[in-house]
RNA sequence: GGCGACGUAGCCAAGUGGCCAAGGCAGAGGUCUGCAAAACCUUGAUCGUGGGUCCAAAUCCCACCGUCGCCUCCA
C-alpha cells in the first residue's frame, strides 16, 4: 500500500504520487500577521507538520514552503491601531509565531517567503493576466475576470451562478462580475504602496500565494494545504490566477484541515474572538499533550478544544512516556518472550503505517502506540533487561516522533537552591522511612506535595520531580 | 437558498460489507508497594430513529430527527 490522501479537488482519497518519485513540493498557507496565532493555527500547522514528517518517514524529500502574509488590509488596520508600521508589526508577529511553533515541536518550513518580497512577481503575474484577457484595470485597481476562467469554482465545487444567487457581499457595480476579485489595489494616501504600471498600490489578498509558489516551487506543486476556511475564496482564486497565468495544473493535491472551536461556539478565528492563544495553552499543557489531543481526531473532522480533553491526553501520554524509560531489572527475558516483544514492535510498525497511509489516520496510529507501550510495560514487569526492551522502545520512540511526540517528562525548571532544599527533605524523609517512622514520613510527603514536588519510591531509591 | 460534513460505551475517538466493534480518559475490582504513585491484569456498546438491499450492514440506499461547517475577513 501507499499513502492515500483526500484531495479536495476530486473529493476523494487518491493514491499520493508526486511528480518526482523522490521529492515533494508542498506549500502551506501561512498566517496573516495582523495578530498573534491561536490554537486553531496550532491544529493546522501540527496537521501539516505530521504530513511532512510522515512523507519524510516514507522516504520522500520534502521542500516545504510556508508564506507570511505581511501586507493586507487588516495589517494596515492593526498597525494603525498599535501606532506602528506594518513592517514592525510583521516582524513582531513573525518572531512570536516561529517561537510558538518551535514550542509545539513543529518543524520549520524550508522557506518562509513574504508577500512584500514577492511584489515584482506579483506585478509580473498581474500584467500577464491582463495581457491574456484574464484581468482588467479599473481606476488603478486590477481585477481577475472570473467569467473568463472556464473552470472557476472547481476546487470549492460551486458554480458562479450558484454563488451569486446567495451572495452576501455588497456588489461593486464597476466590476464585470460580482465575483471578480482584486489582484492589485490602488492605495489611498498614507497607506503602504508599491509602484506599479497601474499606479501606487498593493497586492490583493490571493495573488501573493500564487506569486510565492511560482518563486519558490515553479509552476507546479504536489501538495497545497490550509484550513477549510481558506478553501473559498482564497484557494479557489489562487488556482484561477496560477493556472490562468501558467497554463499548467497548479497543485496536484489540495489538503484542508477542519477547524477547531470551543464547545458551543463557532470556529476559533481572530476577528470573532473567543481565542485560546498558544502561550496560554502551553502554560497548562505539554506540547506532546496538545499534539496528542489534536491528533486524536482525524484532521478532516472538526474538533472542540476542552481543557479536560487535553488533560486526558496528558494522562494517556504518561503511559507512553513510562514505556520508553529504562528498564531496571538485571534479569533478562527468555528467548521466546523477547522474540514476542520484538514481533509486537514489528506489528505495531505495520499497523501504524497502514493507519497513516489511510489519509493520515493519526487517531488510529496513536492507538497502535498505546498497544506497543502496553507490551513494553508488561515485559518490563516480567523482568526484561534494558537490552530486551531497547528495540521495541526504539520503535515506539521513532513512530511517536513521526507524530512529533517527544515522550519526555514535562519538567519544571528548578533552581540549584531549590533542588538542594528538596534533596535534603527527601533524604530526611527516607531516614524516617528507614527507621519505620511512617507517619512522620507521610507528613513529609504531604509537605513536599504542597511544594509541588512529586516523589516516587522504588527499590532503586526515591526520585522526585517538580510538577507545578 | 446552494454545497458539504457529522451522529459509535459516562466523555473523547478509530473502524465504512463478514475475525470477539481499535485506542485514550473516567469508573469498578485485583496484583505489586510500609504508604502513595507508576505499571500490569480483569471489567462496559446490538454503532441517532424508522424502513430497504444483501447469505451477511455501524459500514450501501431512502426517509426522518438532531448537530455542525462553507458560501464575507479567517489556519
């Protein structure tokens, strides 16, 4: 079997075949930089991070391009509100965005082009579209002529007539068709502007992605991704522009993730409010837990963000983390038991791949990891040595890594002073235990718990960690 | 109005024609441990409702009920 991906263009799962058998050109729509990212963005970028990790796991080289939209009406608005420039605003949110994505263990894209750096290509494409009769100028604005594009609507599967019947947008009477959209917008005095054949202006919202794709990937790409909310009009318009300009099929596969919302509310999006920002989420949960929570549901199903849900994912993760810890027994399994464990690991790998091949069934894939974790933990209980467990543990760690899970104990930073103090208290308690003064020892446990220190006694001694 | 999705155990969620309907959380009982924690073992569902097709349906078809997304800026 090979990877099957749901393609929005054809509305079905298709076998994934990149143009080049070895390399995949992937473009994922990046954020508009008018404000901070939220966990809805996290969901989308985690989804495509897993897609990329899986493609690499399957042996492909991947060139991943993700844009930053750093010029757009809302950015101008936000800059005005914050009394700063669009450049400064963009820099601020780019730094913050990259930092937050790193915290979520999302691998960085290979290139992060910015709309403002693609202006020459944008102008070139706009001009080319005018020359082909696919676009027209009106008082310094340039519009794409949707009626000239015979397959306009093929991605979102709607016809112009249908859309116009239900249109909720105010109609600009100057345009040939109400659905014609701006490639170039003339700017008003005081607004950021670039020189163009049509006078000073700025790019429309959709053309930048077409231009950046052309710059970074060329005319054709394999995968174009984004949230379902940008399917229409953004991606529809991107196809229209790019294919009209190059005369070639733009992207072979279109992948869209469903949206995240809060219980009982609409999708999370910045202009509606009701946001959970990423630092807020990370202050309460590990990045593994956030990822496991998100990946526990298929990427094309909508997901309600709940603190309880993420907490549940965190508790489940503990078993996975326990499974990759060292064995302490000095004995070894007998040959049959050891072979059975290795067999279980091989089975897990197969099932994991089968699940991921099926349109990234991360929930199913995650399930196979829990099964393997149980096998490992059981073997450890039966006296497996570190050498016995190592191969299965390596498999678990590797497959978890495909989902971007690190399986490390979340630890709170502890100062040297504090550490010394805790060590002293733990030693004191152990002295009491050695003297069988258990009541007093338990009082000390309570005291440590009060301090946010969790202690664990075992035959090998007492370990502790700061949990809050 | 147009297009589309979904309804599986207390909660989350895989499975889309045929082995006992994955897995996680929570709950109950147990093993281990001075205690605790962890880990492990045991334990729960005729798959929204009503019809139909089929030797066989959670899985296909129809109807109904309910929830939701997109059609406007948005990951």
